[in-house]
């Protein structure tokens, strides 16, 4: 993850995300640098519009949150039904 964070940091600062710049960012943290991971990340970012991808990711994060409330309401109703069924069963024992 630190490699992705490093690339995002470089992008946010307006710097070009290159193997050399990413290597400098990772090594500045005091972490051992894996050049293979850097090369893989740089290759996968080639031709990618990071700004567009970040906007797309933000939109994707909002959509599930809107639908999550409906699922929670359904779960609450099921729990209420189970509790009322349990209460009915107990009353028949002591009825």
C-alpha cells in the first residue's frame, strides 16, 4: 500500500510519478524499497488518468452507502419479528 500512497502523494503534489521519484518517496520513509513493486506499479499506471480514477472511486463509494440504509431497515424488521415470535412462545409456556 505504501507504494500506492507514494504515487498518490506525488500526483497530488503535481510531481510526475516515475520509478525514480517513487523510489525517493519510499526510501524517505525509512522502509526498504522493492524495485520490482515500483516497476509493476509504474507499468500499471501507464496511460491512467489518476484524477478520473479518483473521481470514479469516490462515486463508487457513495453508491453503496445510499443502498446500505435499505438493507439495515430490512434487517431491523427481521429482528423485530424474531423477538415478537420469541415472546409469543414464552407466553404459551406460562399462559
